[in-house]
């Protein structure tokens, strides 16, 4: 019952100075709101990147041209050729699905509509790697790659771009890519953006057709994609790709490779490292705000002790113990900080919602961040409230009663 009475006395003291109490908590409110908002932005960005990388595929390795070195001097970008992709498919022992990629932005024409579109020359395995699906038509097969057939699979946005034609009506129609006639055989289902890849806005044709009929016989590839059945096989696949590519490029053991091998996990790790750096920076800025708020609370509590010196003397004269006085002032400081923390959480959550609805930014308020913020605000109240509370508890009742 004594504890309940102490809490009621502390709350009465807070209510007696409502405006001062509200102004005291502003530093805590701003600090906690900043933490919640920034963490929500970081969490939302991380979830979006993870979603995009999962769309790209979690067991795909990308081989890109590296730097050619001669006597320690760069000779510019190396080249990947179609023979490299053929060698990977033939020599990997069934470990890999492989697809080369040649791309170029070209003019696509259908009747009186035209569009400047990314053309992707790939093998049929490409669609399986990235888990594409169709809303109409079919895929092209390896026979059509070998026969350099003029067939095309369109991204999901192309039917709208080309005259808002229903996907089903485009199947069997003829489009022109750089003046070359192509038969539309398939329309992709919507995939969404995956990092820098936008399959919904691309046109996919057989790689050999792209090479010889659209891109002037150019053998140079932009990338080679290699996928394993499971992410657990990526390390083995990485070593196998490195071995095959070194043999194809006639690189000696220990010689610097003229190609790069990357996977989506590397991209995610790099992003997470950057995100953590920004999170620490923002947490530091918010921590300064909380520190200022805590100092403000300590200052107000010291003022409160001075103002209520006679009250403390009367309570001690009536039998209040040092523990009771200490607890009363700690409860006041703790209440102010936790109240500021709760208001800060509400403000931060509201800010995150406004950013999502108005600016269309991805945000996600993590429950762990909310609990941490409230716990930290309580810790600030205890830390900065203990000195004023001890000062009040140590007052001599005779001197306190004489205080004017």
C-alpha cells in the first residue's frame, strides 16, 4: 500500500505542473520518434531489397567481364563469348543451368505503335532460372535457338505499350525489332522490378537470333547466368565455374582472372553492411537527442526538489523514509521518460505511415525497435533521475522545514 501511495503522490506532482512536464519530455519524444522513423525506413528498405533479390533468384551466379591486365597495366574490359557459355553447360556435369545474355536497347514496332525497348538474347534456361511464368503463349526452345528463329517473348508491360493490345491477341502477331520481323509466341506474367532488372519491360528472343539477325554478328556477351538447384550448391558451382572459365581463357594458376563471379547473396550482404552503417549513424544522432532530453529531465527534477524542499521536510517529519522519498522522485522521472517514449513511438509510427502513404516509401516498424525505444527511455529516466532523487532523500528534515 505504501508503494501505491508513493506513486499517487508522484503522479499528483506531475499533474500539478502539466505544461512543464510536457515540455520536459519533448527531448525524449523527438529522440524516440527519430529512432522509430529511421529504423522503419531502414527496415522497409531492407525488406524491399530482400524481396527484389528473391525475385532475381537465390541460387544464381552471374559471370561478367573483368579487367584484362598486361604487365600490371589494365587493357580495358575483357570479353565473354558464347563459347564460354557452351563450355560451362557442357563441362559442369549437370551442376548448372546456363544461359548467356546479349542485350541492347532497340526500336520495337507493332503496326503504328513503337517503343524503345531492352532486347534480351537468352537461352530457354533463363526463364526457368528466374522463375518466370506466362499469361499467354509458350516459351521458345533450344531448337529455335539453334535455328536462329525469329520468335519473341514479351514482358508483361509490352502489350499495353504496343497499343494496349490484350496479351492473348498478340500471340501469333508480328512485331519488328530493328526492322526485322519477329513472331510473338509468349507474354510473361508480371514479375516486378528485381534490383536493376526490369523483365516486365523487356523483349526476350533466342540468343543466336539476337547475335546474327539483330546485333550484327557480335559475339560479345554482357553476362552469363548459371543457376544451381539449391543455394547450398553455390560454393561448389563457384569453384567449378572458376575452373572452366580459367581453362577457356587460358589463364595460368595464380593469374588474376579477367572475369567476375557474383551472386545475389553478395548484393544482400553489401546492402546490409551499408544499411547498418546508416542505422548506427542515425542511432547516434537520435542518442544525442535522448541525452539532451535526459539532461532536461534531470534539470527539471533538481528544480522540483528545490521547490518542494518544505514538502519533503514535512513528509520526513511525519515519518517518510529516505527510500520512500527516493522512490517518489524516481517514479516521477521514470514516468516522464516513459510517457515521452510512448508519445515518441506514436509520433514515429505516424511519420512512417505518412511517408508510406504520401511519399510511397517502404517502411516497416519492427516490434523490437518499439520495445527497445521504450526500454531505453525508461533507462534514461532512471539514470538522470537518480541524482535529484538521492538529493531529495538526503535532505535534513530540520533544514528542509526552515527553507523559505
